[in-house]
């Protein structure tokens, strides 16, 4: 049905284009000069049909589900949801929906079947309404567009104004995404801080987000002190940077100054492969190869290590970051003006001295920018730590121990959970908020450094 | 260059300076060689990690591309099938009977003894037989030749992944079971053909039946959605920012915003999708459509940045020439600049889509890691994607899933490599140097 509506819209758009084009052509054939080319008359008509109707369809689709559900819920017998918490009422709605979808489990109560039938009926009505609405609005717009064709009508300007408007909308889409992120995170985070005080979250040293499932359960009430979680992220990121920074910098220095052209041309793209490997693959690599190797090595020298050490997760993350740092450092080294390099060589410095004492110091701001971006990558990296790091938050900085990370907690707290009304799921959003803020600050800082540095030498 | 001999150098002080330089030269050159050595070591380390990564994936993954099968002659007993409802019938009994033919000493009416024999087969064997009979009811009363997959443990035994020389109590297949398997092997009904189920089946609890069909189709729908949304919006945004935007505060903010968005952790996009798309708009959980929209938001900055670079590479002379013959500004862009920039834009888009194909974390948060045993028939159906399927299998305890995870990763990497190859081909074929 929705597909039919879209097809109709497409046909109407094409019809509008050809009708107006032909109308404009016939005016010109009458010997009158048109202000705009006939194709602009067609384009104007097509856009003035397409844009409003498309916006209408998308809005309709976004709101249809909620509206239909609302109608269905209102028609349920009185007191259905009385005394039920949100989880249980969600369950009822889900059951009605699955009956409506034709998946009946067991023998549901008759009022549920009735509701499901009503839901199906409402959806069918909504679909027909949509088609009718598309048909009428497209016809009206087509008619208006057809009337606009005239010798003096500035069709080009009008059409170009619409196109410009569309492009401005596209450009602001990125802003809408950011606003969406900020709103979604703030909204849920505020809800979380109404349950758990913000000071406990920021300064508490115990993270046990398990909450009792039943009222009378003896289990822990849940502690939401995020310090150990952040500490875990710091430990893993530090390990990653300990691998990535030296290797990345050395690679960049060698490729930039010493490597023969052929070596540089082959090694660089191969290193880029490391950057293109999906993180879930690195995660599996950490679990399958690196962690057992570390354990075995530790066992031979008589050290007992946890199965999911921060070392394995961090080390693999470091491998992932090598090409990131090396390409940033390479760019920064290449951006240093040739005169500095030639001057140093002319004074009799060896190429090694020129690199270490002139080129590298001159490139440091750019390199720092790249390293900062790598830090924000490491903090926000998810799959490697989800698969290779631990789940239990510990107050430790020992990289041989099992630690957890912010992203691990976000993913494990939210997998398989749909209701956003308990502190367990809400705490994931608070962690996400912190993650977003920290990476945002680092990114802004890093991008500013990189940009300033470019300006110095440009 | 001419060598300066000490005699020519003249006065005493410069003489000693030259000496000093000469003496230190060996040390300084050594220092440079050390630096070079470090560089080579670093590159060697990075490359060897890549080799180990690929090597370990291939060495664990290749066994999953074949699958041990057992070929059976099964008599479809009319007494065991309900002719009105063919899906009801004791197909497991028929298979047990045909297995029993190879073990004359085993009493197949004894349930435990029969189970020990039939455990060699996958528990999906009876379903395969049932499908055959439902598809062709005339088979009832006849003997069917059917090839069914062996169960995971015996598949591993056949491939040598379960070693026969490990002590029995450490092995997951006991000696008696190995003996039974060898009986079948001697009867010549064991074969190890290509494992087509890896791409023609959807997910399953049993490694020998699990496949990637659902994940590949789910990924396809998600990527299609991602492309349909991010490609036009990205190009529109890039054209506006590069060609039309006035130099003012708003343009600056948009620009900074896009650069920052490119560096936001992917899991945050997952939180956005969870709270807004699933929470506020009530979109379906686990649907590739929602995954695609989320991926589109992440791909947008990549496409915008690539498109802007491609537009910038078109020389101003093209624009000026078009303007000079009376084209409007938009005609210049859409008729001349954009077509010339298209190869660069497509390259950037394909690379962006390849990134989106490997993205996992946001898809986990919107529930695309569900256990779904059928391929989705559209973008609204629940589905997994390739990376989330890898995550699910990596988390599964069955041994057979280890090699299947590696195999799935190899499939994913094949897709990624081909996408990047297409991008490189496009760039080299159509890119013009001005």
C-alpha cells in the first residue's frame, strides 16, 4: 500500500513535468517568447508536486504507528492496564500486535483477538487514507502547477529556489542529527539522575547495575558509581596508545623520510587495510588469538592472568589505531615546508638528525591533533572491548586484570531490554552522555589544533 | 664534491672542528641507522599483525566451508506418515531405521541405544527428510536417497579438529562413538562436500545447519536504506556548502558540526536510534530499515566530506566557462561540475558504505542481534546483519561456531574487499587529473 502511494507520487511527478513542459512548448509554438526554458517549467511543476507530497507521506508514516496504537488502546475495555507496571502493559500491546501479525501463541483472551482485529482494520483504513490523500493532494498541486505556466512566469528562478531550499535542508540535516543525539541523551540522562543522584554517579566507586527483578529479591539494590567503569576505559585506552603511538610514529617517520618510493607505495595501502577491518573482526581476533597467546605466555613465565585481560583488548585496539596515527603523522610531516628540511640538511645534519631535531618538532602540533583523535577513537571503540574485555567493574589499573569499559556497559545494559523506566537501562544513557561529552571535547580540541597547524604552514 | 684535506683546511681551530665532525660522524650515522631500524621494525610489526590476523581467520575458518554429510537410503514408511498432514510423521524413526541397517548389533527399539547411533546425524536430518516428502508426496512408500549433515561433534571428528589421540575423557566424542562413525565411513556413506548451507540457510542453534542467508539479506536491506537516505542528502549538503553557502556563522557551525559528527563514537548513534527511532517513533525492533537509517546518519559525514573534496577538485575554469556562456549558478553545478565530480563522489560513497557494512555497535543496540531462523522478506522484518551475526556466533558456546565465525568474517571481508576494489577501479578509470 505504501509502495503504491510512492509509485503514485512518482507518476504524478513525471506527469507534472511533461504536462508543464508541453504547455510551455505550445506557448512558444504560438510565437511568444518564454521567460524560462520549457524544461524549467517542467522542473518547477515536478518539484512543486514532489516535495510537499513526499514530506506529507514521510510525516504520515512516522506518525501512523503511534496514532493507530493510540486508537486501539482507547478501544480496549476499561481498566485493562489498571495496576500493571509499564513492562506488563507493554507485553499486552506486543501480544495484540503479534496476533494482528498472524502469530497466535496459545489461546489469547477474546478481547485481545478483538483488539488485534481492530488494529488490522485501523491499519487498513490508514493505508487507504494515505493513498486517497496522496491522490487528492497530487491532483490539486498538479492543477496549480499547470495554471502557473505563462510567458512571463519566472520558472527558472522558482525552481532554483526550491532546489536551493532542499540543499539547505540537506546541509542542516547534520545539525538535526547532533540535536537529536543531544536531546535523546539529555532526556534519558535527566530521568536517570532523578533516580540516582549525580554525585553518586560521578564519584561513586562501586558499579553494580543489577537491579532486583522481583520486589522481595535479596539481590543488591544496584550501585551506580561510574568511577571504576571510567577507570577501565582509561586502562584499556592507555594500553592501546602504548602500542599505537610508538609503532604509528615510527612507521610514519620511516615511510616519510627513509623508505624508497616503491616501499612507501606498497606499504601505505597495506597499512590502510588495518584501518578498514571492521571492529567486530578485531574483537574476534582478540578473543581467538591474542588473549590465549597472552595467557599462554604468562603461564610459561609463571604469572596468572585473567582470561579477558585489558592487555588483550587494548593491544588489539592499538593495532587498529596504528594506521590512524601513522597517516596523521605522515600528513603532518609532509606539511612541514621543504625549506626547513633543506636548511637542516645544508647545515650538515644527517637525515636522521634532520628528522628528529627539525621535522618532527615542527610537526608536533599536527601529530598531537592526530593522537588526540586516536584517543577519542579508543575511548569510543565498542566491539573490541565488548568481545574481549570483562563485564565486572573493578577499581584497578593493572592491565593484566580483567576490567570493563564504558562502551561495554552501555551495550550489555541495553541488549535485549526495551523499557526505559528503570535505572539499569537509564544508566546506559548517562554513560553514553559522558562518552559523547568527553569525545566531543577531545574532538573539538584536536580539530582546532590540526586546523591551526595547517594555517601556520599554508 | 671535493675532499678537503687537513692541509688545505688551514688554521688550527677549524682543523680540530673538522676532526670533531669526522669523529662523530660514525656515531651520528649509527644513530640514523638505529632510527631507520626502529621504523622498519614498526612496519614489520604492523604488517605481521595483519598477516597473523588474516592467517588465524583463514586457518580457523576454512573447515567451515565444507561440511561432513552422511548419505542414507531411507524407506518412507506409509504407516509412519499422516497422509492428511504430511508435516506430522515420525521421520526421525525412519531415519533411525535406516541408520540401524549399518549397525546390526544394535537394538534400535532401545531408545538410548538408538540415540547413540542417530546422534551422529544433525538433529535437522528429519526436517530435511520431511521437506523432501512434503515437496513430493509420491515418495511415500518408496526408498529415498538423502544426504544429511552430520552433527557438529562428528563433523569436527571427521575434519580432524577433534583429535583421536587425546585421552577419551578430554574428548567430546567417546571411543564407542568414534567406532560407530568409522563403521559408517567404511560403508562409504560419509562425504565432505562444499558447505552450501553457509550461504543458503539462515541462523540456527546447530552449527551444522547455521548459515548466513538471513544476515546477508538483512545487511543488503540496511545498506540499501543507508544509501537511499545518505547519498542524496550528502550530495545536497556538500553542494550547498561547497558552491552556494555564504561565508557566515551558520556555515561555520554546520562545517564544524559535520567534522565532529564524523568522530562521534558509533555506539552513541545506537543510543540515538534506540531512544528516538524505537522509543519515540515506535519503529519496529531489529528491522534492517531502522538499522539502515542509523547507518545513514553515520555515513552522512563521510559522503559529505568526500563529495566536497571531489567538487573542489573540479577546476574553476569549468565553472567560469559555463557562467560565461550564460548558465545560471545551479546550471553550472548540475550540468557541469557535478558530472565531472561524480567518480570521486561515487568512490567516497562506496567507501562510506563499506564502513557502514562493517559497523556493529549501533545495530546491537537496536536489536539486530536477535536469533532469527528465517531470512527477512523485506526491510521491515526482523533480521540480523553480517557483523551482528558474527557477534552472535562468536558468543555461541558450540565448538562448530568458532570456525563458522571465522568463515562469516571471511565472507564479510570478501564483500568489503570487493566494494573497495570497485571504488579503486572507479577512481582509476574515471578520475581526471586537471
